[in-house]
C-alpha cells in the first residue's frame, strides 16, 4: 500500500486548480441509467470511486470511456441488467445511487445491501422508505435489496434525517414516476442541485432543488444530454485549510465560493484573509497561529461534515481551545488518535472533540482510516516539525485527484512512496 512522505514547514504559495466534484459526479453517472442513449459528461475527476462507478455501469450493460482528461462518454443504449452485485457495493457504498435510476429507468433494481464503513453504519432505510412511498415493492433477501417499480407513481416523501443519497435516489426515481412527488426535509447540498440540473436538462420537471422541499412531476420519458460537473467544494476547502495551517498565500481556481460559505466564514473567524471572485478564492494566513474557533457539522448550508477532520488539524495548532462537534456521522473522529500521535492535545467527549492548540505538531508515522481523515493527516504533516509518513493513502485516492502534484505545485515537500519502494 502506498504512503505519503511529507517534510513539514513549507508555506503554501501559488495557484491550484480544483477538480470536478466526486460527490456530484457519482450521482450524475448513475442518472444516465434513467434514459438509454449517449451522454458526454465533462469535468469528471479521475478518482478511484469514479472508476468504480464506471465498472458498475459496465456490469449493468452501459459503456463509459474517457474521451479527454476529464470527459466521460457514456452510452447506456444497451443497458439490460438491473443487478449491482455485492463485490462492487462492498467497494463503494455510493453504488446504492443506482437504486433510484434503475427503479426509474428499468422499473426494477437488485442492489447489494451496503455495509457500514469506517465513519458509521450508514443505513439506507430512508432511501427504501422513499421508494416505498413511490409505490415500489421492496424485499430484502440474501443481503440484497430487490425493488419492483412496475407501479412507480408520485408520492410524498418526508425524511426524518437529511440524507444526500436518499434525496438523490428519490429525485431520480420520481423523474419517471406517474404523477407528482414532494420530498420534504430534502438535502440542500450543491451536489443534489447539480443532479437536479442535469435531470432537468434531460427533461425532468423539478422545482425547489436546493431548498428543503423539492417537487418532481414525473414525465413519460427523458432524453440523454451533455453536462459539466460542478467543482469539488470539499477539495477547495481542504486546500484553503492547508494554506491556513502553513501560513500560506494561495489562489484556489475553478471553484465556486457560493458552495463554500460556511467554510470561508469559519476560516475568516480563524484569522485568514479571504477574497472571493465568481470562480476563485484567494486565501492568506499571515498570523503565526490560527485563532481557535468552534465548529459544528450540520447539513448544507451549514459547516460540512466532510470538512470536520480538516478543520480539526488546523485547530490543533491554534492559539486557544476549540470545540468541534460532529452531528452527521456517529464515528467520524478516527483522525483524533492519529493527530494525537503528532502531538495534538484533543479530548473526545461524546460527539465533541475539545482541541487545545499546541505551538507545533511533530512529524510521525500515521495511518489514514478514511477519506477525509487522510486529508487531515496530510494537512497536519504540512505544518509539523520534521517528517510525516501517512500510510493507507488508497483512502485519499478515492476522493482527491492528483493531490500530491497539486500540493507540490504549491511548494509542499510531499512524495508518494510506492509499495515496491517500501522494501528499499
Ligand atoms: C453523502 O453521503 C456524501 N457521499 C458523503 O461524503 C457526505 O459526508 C454525506 O453525504 C453527508 O454530507 C456522496 O455524496 C457519495 P447521508 P450519504 O445519506 O448520502 C443517515 C465523502 O467524504 N442516514 O446524507 O451516504 C446516515 O447514517 C463522503 O466524500 C440514515 O440514517 O450521506 C448519516 O448519519 C463521506 N438513513 C446521515 O443520515 C438513510 O437511509 C447523513 O447521511 C440514509 C442516511
């Protein structure tokens, strides 16, 4: 398994271009199952999770190939299989995003019931309740979810917990249901809005996307389309925090500051100077140490759970004490133990981490446990004294395109140690 070796102490300077959003690209690829035909999707990040979704599409009879650095040509004309097997769902739980588009497109779906993952149990009960409200007949057998959507019709879906994937699945199924669907307590994430935009370009009739009530009036058929994925707001936020911890001065390009408001406000509170344009964020941290700020993760437009580990790394060298509360996932604090090994002073009480800032972290051998925890360890290593070795970085390859090249481009001393080198 590859590792990153990071020599801390370099201040990040320069410009970095943000890739397309992983969490938008995955549902957009799933949406091509709704309507047979040819699609060209641009600004798709080259990530392990995207390659997994491409493999899943191929298993269903679709075809997807890269026709440019980040453009996917997708052909679902010969889609003929509705089964998403255990092997692929085990590898990426976002495979469940084909539930809604198979129910809408093929009127049946058999998807392996996703297990939990490092950050939590991550059930799909709300997805299934939503599909049942749309007239689907659902059976769980031998670890699979069987959905019979022959009688797919509009309905009222009220989520008791905001669910991004649940909202996306119901939007996709409802697009081809008979009648109107109303989703209450819908997720408002930009990735949900991006999916709604592509569905509307395909002819779906959707209103209210980005608010907590989304209305979908089903249509007889959709049409394939071309589309461009929005920039990855979490990648952009990760680089802004990395700039903050290294007292850097960077320009983040090809991002959408409107998707990052809570993160930008939080970083200004921590002492960062930030200037926004419509597609860039200029971030400067002149202070020697960031100001301690509290953070609490809540659904968009609140502070994102996918930025919690990253802000915690920054707060571990702040001047003071900060409380970081995770309200979305029940086990998203595994980076704490690793940050402690670098000298961070963090105590976890329930779902809150009390972070007492230290002057400086010290480099160490640490282990990535999940995607965003990996990002927080890299951020910590960029500022730590000495060398940090982050192992199990296959986690980071799931969600960040060319992260070491991008960091090197900003002056970081980071290199990837391939498996075969490890013997050396
Ligand atoms: C999406 O996951 C993202 N993944 C996650 O990003 C992100 O952290 C999460 O939304 C929250 O913003 C993708 O978009 C591919 P949820 P998703 O359904 O849809 C509970 C990353 O790092 N819940 O909004 O799976 C669930 O357990 C990843 O890029 C139910 O109880 O998240 C969780 O506590 C990690 N029942 C909460 O809701 C359900 O049926 C939010 O989950 C569904 C969810």
